[in-house]
C-alpha cells in the first residue's frame, strides 16, 4: 500500500493539504511535508528523504515543480502535480522570468512579511478565490521569513530552472497532472505533460482556478483517490 506524500506550494505550509490528506488517509498512509530548507537542491533532498520507492508524491505549484524534478531521479510509485509545469522552454522568456523573479526577491527582502502577503494575495492567479478563502490562508503565509522566501524564489522560481519537457518520456511511474479548468496556462501544461509521460493522465478540476485543492477540495480528493486506486494500486 503506497504512502501518499503531500508537498505545499510557495508561501504555504503543508496544512493547506490537511483536509484532502485526512480523506486520503482513510485509505492510505499519508505524510505532510513542511519544508525546512530554502533552496531547490535542498528541497529535492527533503522530498527524496520523505518519499520511499512506493510513495505517491503530490505537489502543488512550486511543490509540484519540485515533485516533478525529484521524480525524474527516483522510483516513486506515482506522481501527482497540481497547477505545475515542466518549465519555460523559450530561453528569452526564461531569462525574462528569472530577471522578474530576481527583482521580486530583492523587493521581498526589503519589506516586512505583512506587506509581502498583501502583495501576494493580489496576484491575478488567485483572483478566483473568495475573500474568506484568502483569509483562511493568511496566517500560514504570515508565518514566513521574507529573507528565506527570497532565497527560495531565486533558487526554485520558474526562471531559475531548466525545462524538463524532453525528459518526461523517461518517467516510468504513473503521472496524474491536475489543474483547475479556469487556470488555462496550467491546464495546457497538464495536458502536455500527460501526453509526453508514458503513463500520464490529465484531469481538469471543474470551476477551479490555480489553487484547485483549496477552491474545490472534494473534486481534487476524488481525482486523487480514483487515480491511486486504478493506476497505482491495481
């Protein structure tokens, strides 16, 4: 029976997965990983230490990106990514993103956490979230050190990482790529990842945006459980 390992996104703690993990935990052992390190390489090591060969690793956004990179060098039992991509292929676009992330990291270091959280909550990617959902996440976001977040962004931001689209064909474990149906950029990425991985599947979460596990937790839970039962356990 696989252990299901949940990874949070940028500026989150693992408890953002707690309601879904509790439901999954009724059928499978689960583990919620609260990262204690702040670079891409260190976090890969944390994931590989937490997840065994039979584990199903589930990651959201930056956590999904980390899970994917970690899976490419491992023998996990399965991989689930939500709102994630295999990277920015165009070198010029990636260079622009790296510069933008570096500029944001500089800004983060110069401002207190409450100002950072206020700016983060205005990110258009979260526009579909009702105010009460935003409020429930605020305490977790405030519980971060800006200097550590800046370090993480410089190391594991999308502009910092080489794309791995050309390596997805070597991914032998089953892959489930999830995205909110209204998160069009990442839904396109999910479909493409699933098409390139030998054992890939893409599933859209109806009515949800980028943080589908928070906006439509029941649908994400059902997608995870159905996929594990039919693609990993059997």
